[in-house]
């Protein structure tokens, strides 16, 4: 049997996504218990191998693994032999040789988790690769929307902001559309991907036109660390035209949800107060992320003999 991995949302398909969301329900229940821990992955070891910064994803995976009673190893480039120039391949093969069961990889290069999967015997989970994909973010976003609004089929979701540099946008376009949502990308022309060919989405440059029709507005962080050229005249201008300001948020329907993957630049892509509106489910996204990652780890590792 080949080792199961979670590298892209596309690997799951609509049925696979729905299955993860269904399993997540039971782990939300576990997370709400006085002692939020089950023995499902006792004896398993999960490693987080992060070559890029992270707050939410790393802590969320580590919490998820611990709640399933797995052992957790944490690898940071800083303080490791990678900082001495050890290659990715040598690093992961060293970790794999210690007998680990899953490796959560974050890397600045698109495709790195696929390479890692080809070198090791452990299950590999993509924790974000460059501009490419962030599948567990998409799964927790689908879970959050489904819990708040029911099935995604027919929902109108606007993804707003720095689409070009966003792995979250790429995974979410796949996941939302696989589940039947109608997705509209809203961004200035310089922050749209160069081509939308093959993306089953609409695109707009007019946020005020899109907001009243949206069931969900998904705001992306302006990823200045990934912008090598000047793509915006100024931050102030960006906020004026594409920021989810207090005035703009009033254009949203009564039941519309406001989402953001974090970290937020309050006052840039989203007004500080809008991030705390009752319509904002940003902290629910984080809470659900732990249960969804428990589901992913359990589905990848839980069916083996000592699981
Ligand atoms: N935390 C998300 C990511 O790692 C979104 C972001 O950084 O803006 O892709």
C-alpha cells in the first residue's frame, strides 16, 4: 500500500473534502470536552517541519496531534543543521530515519511537499508551499462556512485581495468550487494572477459591486514579503479601494460572513473594528482548524495497526 498524504485539495475531490468535514464534527466534540484528548494516535509521532514562519498552522497541528495522544516533534530551520546548509532531502531523510509517522511541511518553494513525499516513508501533509497550496486552511474554511451557513453548494463567496501571492486563495478556489460555491475574485489588476485560465471563477475589480451579493467575503492578507516589485501605488490607496472598511462592510447582507486566514494587517486589508464584528468568524476559523487537523491526522494515520 502506498503511504497516504495530503498535498493538495485536488487529491481529495468533493467527496474526500466532505468526508474530512464529517469526521471533523466528532473532533469538535472532543475539543469541547473537559479533557480534550483521545488515545487514537498513541504511539504515533508527528513532526512539524517549518522552513517558513507560522503561528496558527504550526500550533494548530501540534495541538491536534497532542489531542490525539501522538508524540510531537518540532523542527525549526533556525537552530538546526539546515541553518548549516543541510539539504532538504538530507534533513527529511534524517527525520524519517527516526521512525516518524507524519511530517507536516511548510516551505517557501512550491512543490516542496511533493518532493518530501517522494523521499520518505511517512505521511506528508502540506502546511503551505510557496504561493501554491495550503490544503488544511481550505478544509478548515469549508468547515467553518458549512457550520455557519450549511452546505456550500450555491453560496456566493468573494475572495478579496492579494490573490496573486496567495496559496490560501489557490486551495480555497479549488475547495469552494468543488463543493459547488460560486467564487468571485476581487483584486486590483496587479494582484490578480497573470491568467485565470482553468479557474472556475469570476473576477471583478469592483468590490462595492460584489459585496451586496456575497454570502461570504474572504479577505486575504496583503503579502508584502512576496512582492518583489511595486504592485500598489500606496497602502492607503489599496485600503481606500480594496480594504474591507467599516463603510464597505455595511454593504454586506445581514447573514454574510467575514473571514480571514490570519495573520491580519488590521487597518490595511480589513479595518480593525470590522475584524471584530459579529459577522467575523476569524477566531472560529482558528478553533475549527484544530478539529479539522485532528480529522486529517486521524484519517491519514488512524487506521494503521497500532492506531
Ligand atoms: N497564514 C496563511 C498562510 O500561511 C495566510 C497568510 O500568511 O497570509 O498562507
